[in-house]
């Protein structure tokens, strides 16, 4: 790590020295890494640094190496930096504190609170009902907090699969009916009366859990932006449950999400109208992500019977 970046970390944390610890993960397509830095003589034993360095030759797991893809990723890191520097949440939808951020040419650095030290040191690859509900509660409080807030400096429409940013994947689709309906589905979601700020990549892997599993914090805000909260909900549920579980458990989990949303939304919001609209948007949001997967990776495990059934319902509503 460059000396100027080390100096930024030392200055922002009031530490006398630092040492580079383990790499937590490499960033998608070789765009950098997330590392833990250990600090001396300050009140933080460690911080987590997201170090972005745009590669000369990106390697995409799905083969989507295009100028459009690169431009989207660059923008995503700019959005994430803006998010951490200009937005804040509360304990009900915890995120890591941003301690410093900078950019130089093809490199960007975000210095974040170490969530492991804060008690969110558990990661889950499979979850029980308690953990699922903890994440849905986080999403409900997050959506309530930003209900009606304009996504200034963020993506106008959040989520990494937003249709306008994915024309190549749309073109690659074989499903002619869904391809024809993609624009209408996108429009219907975008024209929701009730809009919030969505996380945009709310998969299980982006939640950090407490030991009990009852408290969570979320990370990775590259695709945060405006939109219908159902986009986050369907993406999260699809990330941690297979088709049979979805068929059996989604109704009760949706009820739980809306109960949490009702508790946390501002009193001047017409909650009955909000719930009615967003419940209607559930199948549209699920189908919207299904559309992306069909073009991006047609063999993906999330392309299942449950997704296909919801897509059929949406196409029937659109009379296609």
C-alpha cells in the first residue's frame, strides 16, 4: 500500500503505526481488494480498507468484459464513496462508519470501521429463520429511514441489475416474451408512488452477524440508489433460499418485513397504501432480477421453478 494511503489511515485514526493484515477478499473482476489493517497507539485496534485499483485487463467470471461494464464498475465505486461520506443510518440498520476516503487517478481508498471489533464478526453461508428475520428487519428499517429521500449522488435507480445499465444482458436473452416485457416491468417498478433508497446488492454475503445472529450490519454499497424496497427484499430472499423454501416460507417472511416496516416508517406515510403497492411489486421485482439472470448466466441456480412461476404471473398481468 502506498505511503500516502498509509498516512491517510494513520491520520484519520490517530494511530502511530500500522501493519497490513489479512486480505478479506479480492474485489469483483480483479478491481482491487479489501484488507484489514492493524493499528498501534489509538482506540481502534484495526480498520478495514477497501482499496480499488482499476485493472488494465479485467477478468470477468462470466466473460462480460466490455467498456460499458468497466464504466459501470467505476461509477459504482464513486457512488459507494459518496454514500459513505454523505449518508448515515442508525443502530436498527447498522453500517460501518467511514473514517476516511480518497481517490487518485485509477485508485480509490475507503477506510471503514472494523465490524468484527464492533461485534459483527460472524458471516453466514446458510441461515435459519432468526438470521433471515434479522436481515429483513435491517432492510425494513433502512427503507423506512430513506422513504421519500432523493438519491442525490447515488444511482438514480439502485441495484446492479437495473435494465438501463444492462442492455448487453438483455440482448443475450432467449426468452422472447420476457425480453419484450422487460421495459414495461422496469417502468412499472420505477413509477412506484412509494420510493426509498435501496441497498442494491442485499445478498446474504453482504450482511455481518453478531454471535447470536439477531443483530446485523450491512456492507457493500456500490449499487445503492433510488427505487422500490421490494428489489432488496426479493434479492435477499433469493440469495439464501432455494425454490421449495421460497414456496413454503416467503408469505410469512413478507408479513414479517411489512410488520417491521410499519413499526419504523414515519407516521405521515400512508402505510396501507405503501404495503398494498409494494406487495403488488413483489412479483415484478422478482421477475426483473430473473430477467437479468437469464441474460447474464442462463445456467444460474437461482433460475428455478419459483422464479419462473412468478414471471408467468407478471407476464399474464401484462397480457403477454
